[in-house]
């Protein structure tokens, strides 16, 4: 009887450890994918945003860089996502400026700062 309990316990612990290891690997992989993700938050009609959008278009960056663009004035989900990214960077959520770029780990605010970042990314490709 004790052998059955011992064998069951060993089997349970082994399966549990395997499951934890597998879940840990999946989590690390998804975090790495998010860090490669670049998101540009903008607002329709925002003058600085237009400058960044024109830079992206003129340099065909959407073909060279994985860049997702999210409008925040009329899309509350995108605006909420922007606030989440600002919190991660330790920025005040009371007055978040746009354009705003998230590269998966860092935040860039303002047209010139974003253009410099995009230029660097483009040069590395």
C-alpha cells in the first residue's frame, strides 16, 4: 500500500514540475515577442503625430520595421493600452503626450524623439 502512495506522489510531483517548466518557457517566449513589438500611439489631427506619420510613409518603415499604429482619440481600448505602457515606463498618466512609441520595453514621447528612434531602427535593418 505504501508503495502505491509513494509511486503516485512521485508521479504527481514529476508531472507538476514538468508542467511548471513548460509554462515558464511559454511565458518567457511570449515576453520576448512583446519586446520586439513596436507600437506607435497617435491621435487623428495631432500635428506632431502627422510629422511622425509622414516620416514613416516617406521612409517606407512599415515595410522594414514591425510597426503597429494605434489611434487613441477615438479608440478607448487603444487609449487604455497607451496608459498601461506609460505606467510601465513610470510616466505620469495624468498628461501623457502623443505621439507616443512603445518598443516593448521603453517609451518614447514626442515627434523628434520617436523619429530618432525609428531612424536608428531603420539603420539597423
